[in-house]
């Protein structure tokens, strides 16, 4: 078993992390969204280690991270003008664009697809790790496949200790949910394949048409087109049963109080909870606050051996859609409507 080092964000440690990347090793990398498992995107052996460490299905492609816009055309081609306009508005930041891939991106990185998801993170530590390595960096979220994404270095250490040589500690991720993933339908239409901090309304300021893929809100039906392999897999699940309740606060409290057993918990909005007979955590007052808290809370509920967690359903507006999308997957698409 490897003794995983916890590196700091000082220059010396960042250079060590870049050496690991240049040598085909994988390193835990902080970004503004969630921590990622970083490796040289063009090195198939290095990328294979990512799939192994996460236990990730081989057909689920990885996002490639760059620190300079010039690198975009080195890994992708047929880049529409709209992609450059979106990059100007939202990069560096939590937006991933799916584009046709160049041959330097091996098929293991793209999960066998002929496209690649590209993102330029804004976190200063990620930017330095990418620049110092001089490489395009493949990085999925750093969790074990199916588990909530890591938003702190301690989460990464918990999931990856003994499997990878190092994790760089860049503090708590400011956004807290993964990037918005989009594909291009034509010169002025984009499709959201995974909602994130960059919302439909944000994208509409640059693109004429923004489509929300139906798989974001509902379980895939038999034969439905899967535009992003990640849509197929169970996601973000702690060991506890997560149950979303669509109701007002009063009915939520009645339901939870009547159904509480041992190790039952509730996730409520800020300021709520005093009418509950079960222990509860508040997960924010708006979409952005909820995004910041949600994965950390799902992990905490596992640490305290929660069996059942009843959750106040978030709004689907703005950043709330990203929170709703993660929670509905954590809940196996089960919503109780009162
Ligand atoms: O914020 C983020 O995006 C984080 C940080 C580390 O950058 N990364 C991340 O990666 O969330 P991952 O691998 O956990 O999620 C990537 C998602 C998956 O659902 C995958 O199926 C989809 O993006 N994806 C990646 N490349 C794709 C492609 N070429 N076509 C369609 N979907 C793609
Ligand atoms: Mg992930």
C-alpha cells in the first residue's frame, strides 16, 4: 500500500505534485468545484490508474483540464465560435464543453468516444498544477465511483489513501458541485448534459438557445439516447437511504416525525428544524449555499451511520437545479410528494 502524502499549496509542494504528473502518477487536485484525481490526459497508462483507483466503468469519459485557452485547439477541433465566446465569459470556471477530440487524447481518456470534455478551472492550485506540469490534465471527481464527490482534502484522503501517491490540500471547494457540462447542437444552441454552478440563465446570455437534457431531471427510460455516459450510472450515494420530500415545511415535519426510526436524520433549509423530533442539518438558504454544503453533508451522514435521511427538496431554479440533480440521483429518483 502506498503512503499517500498530503501536500500543501506552497510552491515547493506544487512542483512536487507536477513532477508526479509528469512521471505518469495520479494526484488529488483541488478545483473550485470538487477535488479531482489528476493525471496526464495523453498518457494511457497514467489514465488507466485513474479508472483503477476510482473503480470507474471504462466507458465513462474523463474531463480534460487546461490552464491556457491556446491549449484548447491542441486537444479539440471543429471548435465553434460559440465555444470561444462561452470560454471568454465563463473560463476559468466551472464549465465543461464537449468537442471533437484530436488524436493526442487517447481513447481510454474519452471512454471510447470521439469527443472530449474540456474545462479550464479557476482554482489557483489547479491552475498551477496544470501549468507547472505543462500537460493537459484528465481529472474526474476524486471519489470512489458512485460515492459523493470530495470537497475537502480530508474527503480525498478518505477515498484514496493507499491508492495514490499524493493529495494537494487546496482548502474547501468554493462551489461544491461539479462543473456544468454542455454539448453543441449547432452554432448557437447548447445542451446542458449536467447542471452546475453556471446556470441555464448564465448560458443564455451568450448562446441563443439552451436546452436542458431531460436525463438531468428524470431517470433514463428504456431506449432513451444517453448523450453523456455519466447519466447512466448510480451517483453521489452515501450508504444511507436518501429520500426527497416534495412538500411544505409543516407537512415535511409531520411526515418525518411519524416515520422516524433509529438513525433517521433530516436535511432542511437554514432556519428550519425546530419542529422535528429527529436530528437535522441545515444545508443552506439558496442554491449556491446548498451546492457548497451538499456533498460534505452526505459524507458526514455516513460518518455518523445514518440509516435514513429525509431531505427538503431544493428548488430547480438557477444553481438549485444542480443540487436537485445530485440529490435525485443520491435518492435513486425516489421523491415522496405530500
Ligand atoms: O467539476 C468537474 O467537472 C470535476 C472537476 C474535478 O473538474 N470533474 C468531474 O469529472 O466532475 P467526472 O468525471 O466526475 O464527471 C464528468 C462527467 C461524466 O458524467 C462524464 O460522463 C461526462 O462528464 N463527460 C466527460 N466527457 C464527456 C464526453 N466526451 N461526452 C459526454 N459526456 C462526457
Ligand atoms: Mg464524478
